[in-house]
C-alpha cells in the first residue's frame, strides 16, 4: 500500500512516517507540508491513499482534497487532524473523503489506512457520534443557500420560531432592537412572507424539517 503523507508540522510528519513504515504492508512514498505540495505530489506519485492534515498554511487539506478529487475522482483521501470541527467534517464528507480521524487516536491510523485501502470509509468514534447532528446541520446549510439567508438571519429566524420577542432576540445577539427589526423586514422580503407567524411556520416546514 503506497501512502502519501501531508502535514504542516514537520515533526508530526516524521513521526507518522516512522509509525507507518513499521508496518510491512505500508510504504510512505512521499511527504509534504501544505495542500499545494499535496496536489503536486499526488499527481506525481498517485498513491493508494493520501493521508493529510486539514489546517495548513498556503493551502488547507480540504482545498487540496477538493482539487485532487475533481482531477482524480477515485482518489482515497483520509484526513488526520486535531480539530473536531463541524464545518471541517461536513466539508470532508461533501468532497468525498474516505475518512476523518483525530491525531490523538494514533493507534487507529494503520488499521484505518488498511480499511480505506479495502474500500471502506472510516470515521473516528467522536465523528460518528456527531454524524446525526452534522447531517441535520448540512441540510439546514443547504436551505440557507437555497433561500439566500445569511447565518445572522438564520439565527434570528430560529429565535422567532422559538417564540422570542425582538427585545429578547436583541439581548441574546447583542444587537439593537432596530437592527433586529430591520433584519426581520429583510428576511420577510427575501422569503415573500407577511409576518413573524408565517416566518415561524416557514422555518418548521422548509428549513428545520
């Protein structure tokens, strides 16, 4: 199994290379320290698996992964990171990564590489526990894009759906009541609705469902 390793921490990169090379089934064919190197080295070596960090300078692992998968749809990318970030996990799922692991679970790296090589998708226990929430969040994000709603406007809509007054929303979001009123007017115009009641109904029928 040929593995390409990309991580911006050179010490981590060296340590991972030693760990992976201890297994006779794994050959680390190259290492790099940022996403652009990941793309260049992938094109050069076309490894069985790309094991890559996410947050890196110059280009992130997610940006690199998206580029690689657009050029090589069959690429097997396994992300290895310290960040249990919802947006990172959702993006990794969307672009077609084969797995997402946390670095602290180093003992699972080699078994995960072997599983991915065999055609499986691998996500750490922490990620699996978050998946129901992430799927719901992903659906909500798609709804925001569909209706042209911003994150701030979405938060206001959820508070209205929960029955909060303009004053309560303003206190919660640290904005003036006038700002909240203006935002609600914009939201109603975007969604072609008349009032707060229709807005709450719209949220439960079209976004939250």
